[in-house]
C-alpha cells in the first residue's frame, strides 16, 4: 500500500463519519452523553478494579453514585432557580416603572433617549408575556405528546444514556485495545503519544475549568447576594456555568448585574462600581490564581479557538455540538501543533524536518489501556 492510500482512506472515513453525524444529529444526544460520562467514569472504575473490586460491580457502583449526585444537585438547584425566576416576574413591573422614570429624568438626557428607544419593545413584550404564557405551555405539552422525536429524545436521555454508559464503561479497556490494534504497528507509538497528549489536555481542561466554574459561580452568587442585588444567586449560577467559556461567563454576569442594578437602584454609581469591582476581582482571580493552579500550563486551548468551536459545532449539531466542541477543539489543536512541528516547520539550517521518532516505551503501556 502506497503512503497516499492510508491518508486517503482516513480522509474519506472521517468525511463519511462527519456526514453521518450531521444527518443523525437529532438522535446522537444519548450516545454522545454516554460517551462523555464513560470518559469521566472509566478511570475511576479502573482504580476500583485495581484494588480488587469486580469491574461489573465497580461500573454499577460508579454509575449509581453519579446518578445520585446528579439528582441531589438538581434537587438543590431547581427550587432555587424557580424561586429566583418567580421573583423576577414579580418585580418586572417595578423595574419597568424605574426605567420609565430614568427615561423622563432631565438630568440624564442620553440615558433617557436610550431607555426610551427600548421601552416600547419592553412594554409590548411584558404585556404579551402573560397572554402568550398559557398558550405556549399548552402547545409545549401537546408537542411533547404528539411529536414522537421529542418523546424519543426525552426517553433516550433518561433511560438509554445510563444503559449505554454502563456498557461503555465496562468494555472501555477492550474498546481502547481494539482501536489500538487498528493502528499500523509502525505508527502505533506516535499515535499513542498523540492520543495520550489529547487525553491529558482534555482531562486537565475539564477538571480545571469545571472547578473554576464552580468557584466563580459560588463567589458571584454569594457576593451579589451580600450587596443586596436582586437575583444575585441566579446571575451567579449563570455566570458560573458560562465561565466554562473563558471570559464569556464574567461578561454575561457583568451585563446582567449592571442591568438589574440600574432597574433596582436607579443610576446609583456606588452600586454600579461595586458590581464592576466584583466581576473584575472574580475574573482576575480566575486568570492569575485559579487557572494556573487548576488548569496548569500543559493545556493549550486558545479561548478564541474554543469560542469558535462552540459556535461552529453548536450550529452544526445543536446541543450535541456543545458537548463535543471542547474535546474536538483540544484534539484538533494537538494534531495541528504536531503537524506544524514535525511536517511543516522547516529546520533552522534549511534541511528537511527530522522524522518523528517513537518516544513511548511500549513496555510501560498496557495493551488494553493504551490511552486513558
């Protein structure tokens, strides 16, 4: 087989997989979610197996523990979110009245013009909200029962995902061994090294950025609540979740907090400056304290590339695209850096780049667990 034929084979294979993923994106959610859960739980199951627990029992134990943690988190957060949203609807008329007062205040003509430009739309939207609410709810319920795809997606996410996750976690090492066997032996060491780098990058980014999201969400929620800002807990949670995308969470929380502060307190500069200070401190702590400690220097995921990947894969695959955007962005980044280093970057003396040498000690790599 000539060198060009394997490359052509993999290009065609990836193109077919991408086309099938786009066409089947409506049914991929439970399987992608199961793969993500299996990736997170498989190392823990491996550790339990190493201390003598049967793999089937370890798989069941970890899956039950994860489901209990997820249910507990939902039980704690959903009532809080419902309460915050109900308070928001209750205070919405007072917010609109305060904005009207700002729009007619002669001391702030520029702000008045800006508010006046949007008040018509705000009033129309708030006036239509209650009339549309009942119709939207009934239509959503009818759609839930009449649209088979929605019912199938809900059923598959609740029932199919845990089952597929259990099978994937149980057979995780065998699956990796089978994939390892498909790689030509002459390229196996290089592929293992790249796969290990991709695995390290994804794992470190998910663990580190997840911890940063949790800490920032708690910080914003507690501090905004402490200064008396309405919906501070809701804004803090939103900011913490969106902090998975660098800078997006803090910017979103800042805009929402300033808007709520103006609607609640009017044009109170001490409050607005206090909100600005809170998000400046939070983002600075994330950049200079939390990120170096939790993420480290070995994660090379450019924020611009990550934001583009989230938008691009979200546009192509919807919610499934958001789940696969981070690992794909990290994987593509590792492969591009490898290509630039070993194939495209010329040597300093003008000679051809040195061939890639296997740097992995195959004796230290388990045959059935080469990457993860």
